[in-house]
């Protein structure tokens, strides 16, 4: 489809999917990708995402016991998941044609992603450290609180859009329950305690 200009109805540009992008695009070529619902432009080497792309927010809705160990955190609920890339089930699931491990985020668009995360424990008596794993390996650590209630952090990293996945994990220095309740200060509720959120910043 060519660019169509209409003084009444606006403009309509070319559309394609991830599989049907132009095979020999020109530098500056722009179009709407229906696979993720966003605009992209070819920079001479790769497609840069202008708008749209995967974004999610997931949180724990049940307590998880931990005892002086490091372990992945179960995030059973989602506030939103714009491209269906977060697996909030307890087993490996196929999403967007990709095999996504339990409680993990695996986007089908390569690019640079921003994440923030937090884990809260039921006891302030032990050290707690939240971190995120990429493909099962720790890559970004949150605050190291010893002793303390919760740990949080943020990171930006590249995901290849085919095999890379992100999982929330935590280490605790003793027997605790990872909390799913909301934080309350002076009777005011501010938000969920144990969560992970992420979104695409830019394509490759």
C-alpha cells in the first residue's frame, strides 16, 4: 500500500507484519506493523520502533515461602500485557509462537527493554535481595536490604526477540514469605509489594 493523503480522513500508510516487512527497505521507509500495533522506520540497518511494542505489569497474588535461598518469584496476576508476552502460569506456555517459561516475559520483538521490580518479605529480620534473571542467569540486582522488608531495582537490557526471557527472582537470608499484600503507610494503600514491569524502549 502507498501513502494515501486525505484532507477529510487523514493519511493512511503502508502496513505489514513482522513476517511481511519489505525485504529491501529504503533508509527512512516507514510503515505500520500490525504484529504489535505500532509504527516503525528503517534506519539503514534495522527497523526502529516508533510507537507500540510489548509492555506488561505482573504481580504476586499469593504468598511464596522462601528459606535462606535464591529462587524465581511467582507472578500470577497481570495488570496489563499489551502483546501477550508475559506467561503468568506455573508452567511453560507457547505465546506468540515462542515457548515461554513459567512467570517469565519473552517478547517477539528484538530491542532494548526497561524493567523495574520489587520483592517484599513478611519479616524484617533477614536480608532480602530482589533481582532479575535473563535466560535463567542473574543480570540485574536490586537493593540489598539487611535486615529489611523489601528490595527493588531497575534495569535496561537487550532481548533478541526469539529466545531471551526475563524472570523475577529473590534471595532471602532466612525463612520468610514473599508478600502479595499491598503496602500501607499511615492507613493509605500505595500499591502492590511484589511485582515486575517492563516495556520496549526502542528497537534494534
